C-alpha cells in the first residue's frame, strides 16, 4: 500500500510539473525575479536609512551629554569656589556618569557607522548584480521570443504544430466519412438492381404481380370502350365498319349472288 501511494505521488508530481512547464512563461518568470531583486534592493536602502537615522539620534544624545558635561564641570568649579565641597563633589559625580554614558554612545555610533558602511557596500554589490541580471534578462527574453517565433514558423511550414495536427485529423475524418458514404451508396445501388427493395407504394395493397397485370388490362379495355362511346356521340365516323354493319353488308351481297 505504501508503495502504491508513493507511486501515485510520483505520478501526480510528474503531471503537475508538466502542466507547470507548459504554463510557465520564461519572460514572466524573469520579470518576476527582477522585481523581487528590486524589492530586496529597496529593503537594503531602507536598512541604510534606518541606520543613519539611529546614528543621527545617538549623535543628538551625545551632543546633549557633552553640553551636560561642560555644565556640570562649571557647576563643580563654582561650588568649590564658594566653599561648598559637597556640592562640587556631587556635580563631579554627575559629570563622570555623563562622560561614561557619552563614551557608550560614541561606541554605539561607531558600530552603526560600521554597519552603515557594510550596508552601503551590500547595496552597491546588489545594484551591480541587478543591473547585470536586467541586461541578461532582456537578452534571454529576446532570444526566447526569437526561438518561439522560429518554432511557430517551422511548425506552420512543416505542419507539425498542434493546430495543423487538428486540421490533419479533421481531414482524415472527412475522408473516412466520404468513403463510408460511397460504400453505402454502392451497396444501395447493388440491392436495388437485385430487386431487394419493394415498391413502397404497393406495400399493404395485398396485390402481387399477376393481380397488377390483370388490373392494368382491365383498365385499358375500359378506356377503349369509353373512347368509342364518345366518338359515337360526337358523330365521328371510323374508317372501318362496326362489327354489326359489316355483317349486314355481307348478307346483302350473298343474296344478290343467289338470284
């Protein structure tokens, strides 16, 4: 079961990787990478600005402490001149604390300056790298576009592209259907010549071939009789005597021969 699950996972990953490869546009990927590098450069610049701001703030505090040291020194001298040694001692103690704090600030400022220099160097290197990447990116995009256009032209010329493949399949299907229709038409003609198909107008009439022939003879005689009656009514003569008339004439001629 574990082996089957591992195999399914591998197949799914392979399918997803293939889909991603087809969907990925190198130009878009390069532009995205360039944008991320620009964001990193902006982060470095912001870091430099933060360090400079912190250094300025420490500088302002150091300036205040320097002023405080000078003031406390003056106050200690004034107190000592006035004979107040205790007050002078307190002023000197505060002066010492201010000087110690001032030294700590100076050390922090020095560290910030070192950090600022490192960030500036990093910013320069990153900027150079981004400029180089931008140049290479544009070259690669141009090469990819040219190669893509060449592939499309070659596929169109050779007919191996996906669209041409679809056209080829459609043509093959049309040829197959045409052949099927020709075969069907030939089969129908062959069956019709063999008399396999009956006259659809005679279906359900209950007549066979002999009945149809007798019906045709009967209808023909009726037409002849009707035509003779119409001629008699219209007084139209005929070149040949009617059967009755021919009989009477022959009888007269026979009587004359006897006399």
